[in-house]
C-alpha cells in the first residue's frame, strides 16, 4: 500500500502533464495550419476550406480540415485547383514529438476548363519530427525531419477513369539541422521512385520502348555547413508576385533563395549528391561532391557510370527509327568513355571535375559554366 501511495501521485502527475501537452498540441496544430495558410496566401495562392475540427481522444492530439482547395499563383484561367476532401494531422501519446500528416487516398486536380485529374493511392504515410524547443519559441521552421511513403499511386482522367500514369512506390526521407556547424549536416534529402509507368495506350501510340516503364529513379542530396537556417526559413514561403507574371515570380524566388544561401556558401558550405536511374537494360549512376571557392563559384568532382548503355540506345532506335541520327551521335560521343567492366561488357565511366568554372570530363575540357552573380545576403531572421 505504501508503494501504491507513492506511485499514484507520480502517475497522476504524468497524466496531468500529458493532458496539458495534448491541449497545447491540438491548439498548435490549428495555429500551424493557419500559419501555413497565411504563407500561401501571401505567395499568391488561393486557399479555401471547410470546417476545422479538433480531436476528442485524450490519447491523440488531432486536427482535421475538410474540403481544402489550393490554387497556385498564375495567369487567370490557367490555374489548376488541387482538391483534398480532408486533410489532417495528429500527435500520438506514444510518439509525442512526431506529427503524422493525414492525407486522403483520393484527391483531384481541376483545370480552369473543367477537366479533372484523379489521384488515388493504396497507402499514403507522411510524418514530421519536430523540435519541442523550437515549437515553444515559435520558430518559423520547427521541423527537424520527416518521412513519406506512397504505394500504388494512380493518375487518371476522372470522367472516364482513363489511366495516365502509375507509380509503384515513392519513399522520401528528410532531415533538418539549423544549428549545424561547419562539419555537421544541415539538410539531407533522399527520394526513391519505383516502377513508374505510363498508360499502355501511350506505349502503343507513341511506340515507347521498355513498355513505357522506368524501373527506378533515386536522388540523394546532403548539405553541410553553418548558416543554412535562413534557407530553411524560406522553404514554402516564396515572395508574393503578381499572378499574371509567373516568369517574374520565378526570378524573384531564385533571387530570394540565392540571398538566403549566400551566407552558407560563403562560410564553407558544401555537399554531396547521388542520382540513380534504371530503365530497361540501363543502370546509370551519378555521384559527386561540391563546395565553393573564394569567389563563391561552385567547384567539385563527380563520376558518371552506366551499364547496358549500348542495349538501351539500340532499343530506343528500334522503337523510334526517326531518332537514328541522334542516337548514332550519342553513341559516338559516349565511345571515348566506354571501358570494359568486370563482366566483360562495355561500361560508361566518366570522371567529372569543376574548377574555376571549367568543367572537364576525364581530364579533357568540356564546357565553361556561367558565373554566379550572388544577390546580397538576406538579413538574419533568427
């Protein structure tokens, strides 16, 4: 009994702490939605939605929004609208620092002319990990990582259910560290798409090789160094521009991004990247690392390797004879970089190097990159 008298107050304290966190988390989920809504409106998006509801279970902090419609900025009459029947988010008692996003398995995109594209998936999972201290301090970007998984995504014309494209699986992982020093990872992104295929009708009409299928595409990028937090702050918040001038809007966004990346580039910012592609007999990979010189111009090294390239080009030539001359030119251009692999077959192997804006392939000059004229650094926001 004595032990029970000691344990009960402790359990009661834990319950009270969780209930306080539950109430705060639900309110912050709603506040966070309104904050993102305001950012989109400032950037020229049109946002409309139905009721916002909070959860009732004391074990899960939950928020849901019905009939969310998003229309990006652009010329009137040419802007599609993304329609989500419902969107929500919840924080479970067992994972109090992870926010699970609840996306519908069916949503649609409406054109201004009334056409509708439907998107359906068997599984959609999306979550973000956040920094409690950043939330309490109301930091603009409190998230510190996340994952996403989509399986069997189908894109079709809604009125006829005509299939346009399918994606077997999509997986993504992200990490953010605004407090990174010169040797720590500031941000990393990894995405993998598997079994991307277009409609069999397109394959037949256009004579697409490999049954119109991309077996796998992957990309991984890692940014290292300090002062990357300003770029994180700007994510998802492009500057507002007139909706009738998308080119000016894009230029303004690039200038804004450049201004926020400049402190990172000038204080030792560097990174690595990797791209992989598998289509039919072709297996290609690009790996590299980059940094910035004293003039803030990029430099780095990389490698391009590919197996099955001759069979890949031959298959395209068979399916599309009109490209025969171009494919012959591509084969001739690749010939100096072909080597014999361990299995005895020909393999593409290219060493890339960029220094003083001069790009070389296997030590031979290939191109000169234009100079980057960095905009002035953006003022610190933290």
